[in-house]
């Protein structure tokens, strides 16, 4: 574990379609937003989250509780009042464990909730009864309509590592080149086994996670790599998958922060990954390796504040990605870490709207500036006193309580309504008043338009929505605020009231003028 241009803003419709001022909500400002369907950007692949590490235990909880957790994450159904039961994730990330759980305290990983089981036994056989809790959530996701699945590893299995542990020694790569084939074979066998157990197609494998970090402190499973080592491992996996007739695409990057896609920064041989992996002149070039998907992934950690820095970095990333034909960018892991230039601290849970608004700004910048085609949260289910979960649970292996967060519902303002294949379109603000607190982006799929608006300010915004050479008829609005979780409101107006400190998604139908 360890994202604003005016053209990316647009409005929404919430609760009351009127021009009244909400009590205590400050001034009522009128905002005009124009949607330009001819101005197109990236297609959206998915919104997702991972099952590390709480799902291995929550998946063994009583059915009633784990079914409700799964509904919150995956459901596309609504309550009688029209409000969503869940956030409708379209990607689920499955953590293939490396065997630290079987080692117990000898693993060197102090917290057993950060250890992970492995299907591989020491004698080379496989035990398909392992990772049962995670398999349950995999099935639950498919049952509720999730269509994309990715398996990832933090470390090679302990049977193949140099030190026999699932974390590194002195920051050195923890697998020798002569064991790449063994690791690749393990991944091939494991993917086949998972697919057989769950009846779920694993569309992607991400074999390396945050390779820039040392992973020497025993805090969790982890393994560092340099770019040449990653390239060698990818080639081994490609060969193994080809031999085993596995169609799962290989995805690389998972950079610890966005900087490492663009430069070597402070990690020689581990950065500048766009060029290193996708420029034919590079010694680490793997753009032509069979099975490698033309996607580069990175994590938005430590790059989200202040706003000027976040925007500049993502602009550079967008430009760099654009130079490689066909290459897409996925923001594949985020939660709130560090102190973020004093804006918000990652420590301590925050189930409320403060953390949710911060995360909504990150999502907006990753999508609307960096042109991310996918946005994925770190851990869906957390047992920690940290801002790392969508849903929080008691640290109880067999039974406990769970608690949804506003971060869950803020992500839902995007994930529930912007489905795979949606294309981001132009959204521009035209107003004499300052609206620096307003972030808007719009997404089209067929004749449907989803407009997401983040209002971090203290004023109520009265938004007027219009199209260029098209007519927009708003049909519904969904509000996440301190008191609402994607609360539904029907509307037949082109106007929208957006309360302060809220996230709103408006659904509209597109027709010709």
C-alpha cells in the first residue's frame, strides 16, 4: 500500500431543483456549465479496490454480515427510494499471497493481519483450500455483476525467495533470476486454480508491486525490483502463460508514486518506467512481449498536495503517456498516506465527509488531468485506525461489526455511474464568480451522460447545465454529503442545486437540438 482545467468541470443536479438557499449553507451562487460532446478524452476501463488484507478474515464471517459488505462494494441495485445499495465497483483486485501466514511469527511480519496465505505447499503441491475468505469475495463480486478481475502479488512465494521470507533483506531483490521461471509457473498454476474454484475469469496479472521501495521492515509482504529485473520477470511470465494457454494480460508498473513513471528521481534503475518499458531503444523494453497489456500503472501516494504540484505532475504524466501510441494509464492504488502538505493526515480513521472530499479531489485530478482510464482504491476492507479503507471492520477473525465510510460513497459517485466504455467529454464553467471550490467532469456512454461535481466550498451552488449542439435532459441526481450516502433525487430540469461540501453525480439523457 504504502490526483484542473476549466474544460474538465461540469455540473450536477441534487435533491432540490430550485433556487432557494439551504439554511446555514452560505451564499447561493449561480454557475453555468457547458458540456461539449465533441471534445473527447480517455475511455474509462474500470473503478476498483483490492481484497488485501481484511477480506481473508471477513470472508469467513457470518453470511449476513459478509453479504452486506459485498453489497456495499459491488451492488448495482437500489433501495425503494432510488438510492443505491452499493457503489457498483467494476474491478476487483485479488491478492495472491506468498505464504507468510503459514510461517506465522517466523515470517518476520509482526502483524498477522498483514500476512497472507499461499496455495503453494513446501513439497511443491497446491492446497486449494487456502485463501477461502478471499475466494468468497471473488465469487460475491461476480455474483453482483463485477466484470473485471486482476490478481496481484506483493512478493514471490517464500519457497522461491532468496531469504525464505515474503519481504526483502537490505532492499535487495528477493528472487534470483534462475527462479523467475518457478515464479511464473506458480502464477500460471495459481490463476488456473483460482478460476476453477471461483468460476471467475482473471483478466489481468500484476506481478510486481511498488518495486521502488525497500520492503525490508517486515511490515507486510513485499519485494523490490529494478527495471531490468521486471523486464526479465515479465518475459518469463509471458512464456509460462503461453505454454499454459492462459489469456490473463500482464500489467506492469504499480509505481510507488507517479514520479517514478516520469524520471529516475531518487531511485536509480527503478524509475522513468514509461520510457524504460515502452521505448524500443531502452534496455528494459518489453512493449512487444506477448501478453503484455499496453497499460502502465502507478499509485497516487505522496503526489496529491498541494494542488499546484498535483496538477503539474499529472499534466506531465498525461503528456508523456500521449507520446506512446495506444498506451493507457491506470491509477491502481490509493489511500490517504502521510501528512499531504498539512492538508490531511493519513493516520486515524475518518468515516466522515472530510476525508471523502479529499479523496474525491484526488479522483478528479487523476481522471480529468492525468487522463487515467481506471481508478482503484487500496484496501476495500480495513481493520486499522487509518484512512485506508472503504469499509472498516473490527479486528476479529470470526465475527465482528463493520462500518461504511464516506470515502466509500464518494468513490461511488464515480464507480456506480461511470461504467466501462464511458468516454470523458469536455465540461467547461462560464461564470463571473469565483468557483475554485468546484471540480466537475463528465462522461458519456451512448446517449447517457454522467456528470460528477465536487463542491469543497461553503456555498450552495445553483448549476445550469447545457450542451454544445446537443440537448441535455437531466433525469436523476445522487448526493454524498455529511448526511447523505448517494441519496437519490429525481429531476426533469437542466438546473441543479449543489450543497456545500458535497459530491453530486447527475445523470442526463442526450438528444439533438
